[in-house]
C-alpha cells in the first residue's frame, strides 16, 4: 500500500519495470526501500533483506512462490503477530526459518493494534472491513479489524454478505473464508462504488476499518468509522534498528 509511506513523507515509485524504477530512485534517494508481498520479489541484490513471517498462516512461507524465495534470501526473518497467533503456528514458522535459512537472524515481534475511537465500538454492533487481499488470495478468516473489534468490546459483528452488491457479492461467493467480514475490494471506480454501497446498506452502528488505508478518503460512509492501526513491536527491542544502522553506517 502506498498510503502509509506517503503519510511518512516518503517518495513512492510504482510500476512493473523494476530496473527502470531503481535507476530513477537512485538519482534522488539516499536509501531505497522495496516493499512487496509473498507474491512478489524485487530481483534486486539488497544490502539488507527483511522478510516477514505470519504465524497465523504457518506453512505459507514454503507453499507460495515467490514467497519461499523471500524466505531463502532474507537477512532478517521477522516473526510477527506473536501476541495473537497460536503457539503451534509460531513454532512452525520458527522451525522453518531455522531449517531453510539458518544464517538469518530471527526477530520475534508483536503486532500492536490500536483503535482511534474505541468508544464507537464498545457495546455496538459493528461492520468489520478488512484488507481485501488478506481475506481473498491471502486465505485468512480475519485481520486486524476483527481483533480490534473484540479488543474494543464490540457487542457483535454484523454479517455484510446479505447486503453485498455486484463484485463484492461475487467476492464472498469466491472466498467463503471471509465469513461475515467485508473485504475492502476497490480495483477500479465501479468496485469502489459497490464497496461504498455495501457498507452503507449494512445495518451497523459503526464501521471498524482495518485496512492499511483510510477508506474515508475514497468513499462516503453513512455511519461512524473507527480506524484501526497496527505497529510492529519487537520482543527484544532494537534488533531491526541495529541491523539497519550496520548497513547504513
């Protein structure tokens, strides 16, 4: 997602010709951060390669290409979400890290979830909107918004399926794992309108917005929105910073 980087004041390059992008970025940047997912790789020889492992999806680090390439190339393997993931999932990804990339440093982390207006959620019937790819090809049944709703004391989570329209309804058909949570699909103007219509038609007291972007920037919602944020918290503070400083000098 571009929005968090832009909010931090970073210049963002995007496209598919990675070499051309790199050559342009080299002209004006002191440090280049390539940001991708488990279905992507940069083809760059990085000075520091960080790969995040999700113990909620233990085994995916081996079963996806080029996700496994990212596991093999990493200097730092960040095991995230240890505060919410099952112990067996954590154990599996750590074991796979040791087996397939024993030279990498494993950094154990929590994903600290916060809600900007928890009073909108406590005791209320809420619609949870999650990052689309997490619930679709990511195979998850929940995301940060689901945890935030529970953490903030929501009375219930309203099922969005009966109110979904167009391609949003089709998404629920194709990915039943999403359950009652609404995947934030918005690949084009029509799909954004369908997402807006689905949210506004769902009878909830508030929306718990768990996507990496602020949806209110692109759609108009007829109910209060509580925005969810999540930040990395190292169990042993300073490991990532130390690795970065070693590279940056």
